[in-house]
C-alpha cells in the first residue's frame, strides 16, 4: 500500500468515525476545508455528501455497519483529492490526528484455523491466487 492510499484510509476512518458524535462538526469543517481548492459546485456536493452520510449514521440501528460502508467511499474520495491536490496532505494528516479512532474500527475481521497438517491460505481485502509450497518433511 502506498503512502497516498494509507493517508486516504486514515482520513476516511477519522471522518466516518466522527460521524454522529460530538466531534462531527469540527471534523466536518476540517474535511470541507480540504476541498477549498475545488470549485463551488464540487465543494457543495462534498458538503451535501458529508451531511447525508452523517444523517445515515445517526439514523442507523447499526451505525458501525454504515460507517464500514462509507469508509470505502471516503477512502476513494480522499485518495482522488490527494492525487489532484497534493498540497492537502498536511490538512488531511491533521484531520486524522484530531479524531481518536479505535484500533480497528472499520477492519474486516477474519479468523482462520488449520488443523491436522492442513494448508491454509488467508487473504483479506485483495485478490491473491494461492501458491502452494511443498510442506517440510
């Protein structure tokens, strides 16, 4: 994973973690500030998206499931912003540092067990073909 993607994921995690919490208004303002170089139409669209997403989290019976879904969207959005406006990197870093996020708030949890000389290939969130090796004698 490159630095840009890692920062976009950290920013998305901070953003969606703050939705429907006391940190939301300050986080929302920081997020909108990242898009200040965008045209008015784009900034208005981002503002509406943020408000709509926060309303979804607030109204949900299972807000963390909604956050997990929104995480992917905001990762893509922030990665695209960083590609077009690299100067937003410090602001996004500041946003990620200003919102305490759980250790794995949006991670996919996976448990794998292999028994009786079984071979286990475990991959998360990517497609990777298995490459079997000969077990030691």
